[in-house]
C-alpha cells in the first residue's frame, strides 16, 4: 500500500511540473511572436522609407495598410486598439498611430532633420490559467482563485533617412 501511495504522489508531482513547463513554453512562444512582428514592422518602415505617417496611413487605395495586414495575418496576431485603428496623438504632438494592436509613433527627428525616428510597440499577452489546474490536484476548485495574466510591451526603434533633404 505504501508503494502505491508513493506512485500516485509522484505522478501528481510530475503533472504539476508538466503544467508549469507547458505554461511557460506557451508564454515564451507568444513573446517571440510579438518580438518577430515588431522586427518585421520596423523592416517595413525602413524599407518603404516612410517619412510621414499621416500620408502613409491616408493612402486611399489601402496600399500602406495592406503590407502591415499581410505581416499580421501571416503571424496570426490578433490584438485590437483600444479606440479603434487610427491616430492616437494630440494636435501639435508627433504622429502616433495604432493599427490592429501595433503602435507606431514618431519620436522625433535628428538635428539636421534628415532622419525620422519611429518607436514601434507590439504586445504579448500571457495567461497562466492552466496553473489553476494545480489547484484541482490539491482538492480545491480550479476556479477558486483568479487567473494569473498580463501583457508585456515590446518596443523597438526604426530610423528612416530622408534622401531628398540629405542630398541637398
């Protein structure tokens, strides 16, 4: 009888560590996805040489947003802006746009005015609700405590050189 009790205890202990391992693996994969999207958006900004966010997002044919849409759809990034897509900066401040959960803001220009600097923010949500299953192993209700969750902000910087003003 003593050996069977030890076996059940060891299986429960193994399940606890398995749940913890799977939870943290899922969180790290979600973080890596948000980091990869941030890098692709920075590459897009630099390759397209976007000097004016207002003009880029206001293109009538949707050419500006279609490339970002492709990046987000390929990565299955499903975040939303709090107030919908569009401008999130006040009048007189540098341009800032939120598009499908990605924030692109103009942080400034260098002294000569020929390099525009953008900050790009993506978000990685994490939810360790599977850890609540450990409560069930101890005999408690798995919904007796709240889920452990949150959001990480991943930021990066894009620099775009204005070739027209730098050649003068």
